[in-house]
C-alpha cells in the first residue's frame, strides 16, 4: 500500500499540537494557584493558607501527569516505557529465581 507522506506529516503535526496543548494546559492549571499565592503575598495582601497548599499539590500533580500525557499522545514514548517496564519485570523475575534457587540449595 502506498502511504501519502503529506497525510502522515499532518497526522504527526496534529499529535504534536495535541501534546503541546495538553502540556501547556496542564502547566497553566497546575501553576496558577502557586503563582497567585506568591503574587498576593508579595503585594502584601491577605493570603489564605489553603491557596499555598493547593498550589503545591497542583505542582506535584503536574509533575505526575506529564509522563501520562506523553504516553497517551506519543506512541514511540509509550513503546519505550513499555519496554523499560518489561525489562524491569524480567530482571525482577531473574533476581527472584536466583534467590529462591540459592535459598533452596542452601537449605539442603
């Protein structure tokens, strides 16, 4: 089958645009409470403590959300993460087998 490079290029641009919009939106939503808190504090206004806690919580949520956004919107990144997790799983199984084999042979 012949694949049009123009449609593939447009699809890649759309995916990149989607990823950029998701990351920018998550960044803005996550950092706005913290920036608002700092701005209000610098201006000498009364700042609710809950805004500070909310700001920090959102920053941590942003940090946790970024890998998921990349995984959902980028197939290559998703495949790479899966291969890393598979390698980790294989290594854990190997270590577990070694431990169980060595403990079984040492108890004999």
